[in-house]
């Protein structure tokens, strides 16, 4: 099983060395014994970046989990098995995903607290993010209220902690409606928790910033009805 080096709180690391465990020439994939690359999942796209070694280099263009192994799809050369390679992240892409994923947690908690709507789905990108809420029926004043409350939290520059906690402890701490803990297999224990001060806590395997001040200004740019009692909010982040 591939060791995920960014867990629980090493998202700011940009480079690493690893041993090649498996190479699939037909699929152009490489499995390493350890990696900093985030695999696609939880509404977050994969990291991109590069691998290099003495005799070649390759661009990492996709990362996915497959039966416990993390497979890096590459363009360029292929290393040999048991070779040591050096990995380097596309930092701008990684940091953008960190900012938008943490911002998604902020907005989700604001909406849960103020409107009683749970997050039914989300997708982040490097330049915007969207969240589906249910049950919800927002109007324009609601959107401005959500935006203002989210930015008020961001302006406080609240620290974001990432750590492994026992499943029982995290289940007790996570508010009802904040996440679908029942969808996480029962044998996964401990769970990786992401806590925004004493404002919010929930299980999450994604990458996050260390403090809300890194998010900048949040602007809600679109609301879409996605069916009965489900509303989609799209937002962007502006650098301060």
C-alpha cells in the first residue's frame, strides 16, 4: 500500500524521494512506495507535477487510487522498478486546491449552522468550487449572508489543524449533518480530522491550508437549482 506522505498534516511539502514498486508500460502508470501526490477523490482533483531520475523524467498528469495502491499516470519516460525517483509537485495547483478545499469546509459549516442544510456533494478546482446543499432554497439575500459570514470567519485567520483521531472521538465531535460518516468503512480507524479552530471539525482526506487567512476574499458567483430541495452554490477566491 502506498504511503501518503502529506497525511495527516504535511500538505506544504513539495518534493520527495521514493522507490518505484510497479511500472505498467501499456497504461503509462507508476506505483511508488511513498508519494506526496494527492489522488483524485472527495471532490478534489489530483495533483500534477514531475518525476525525475538519473536517466529520465516524466510529467505526472493523473493520480488515482487502485486497490490500496496509488497509480501515477505519466507522460514522458518510464523509470524501472526498484529505481529511486525524485518527485516534485506543481505547487500552484496544489496550493489552489488546498485553499478551495478549506473554503468549502467554511461555507459548508456556515450553511449548516445558519440554514440547516447539509453538503450533498462538492467539487473543487484550481480557480473555483461548487457545493450542493440539501434541503435548501436560497434567495439572493441568503447568498450575501452566506458570503458575509464566510468572509467574517476567514478574516479571523483561524488556524486549521489536521491530525488523526480515533473514530469514536471524531464521531462524537462531528456535528449532525456535517458529513456522512456512515459512508466511511467501519474498519477505517483512526480517521484523519480537519478542524477549523473550535468552529468546525469533520473527517477529510483532502489537502488544506494551515490558516483561513490564506484563503483571501470569498465571492459567491452563482446559484443553481439542482432539483427538489437541492441548491448549488459556486464561489471563487480573490487574493488579498
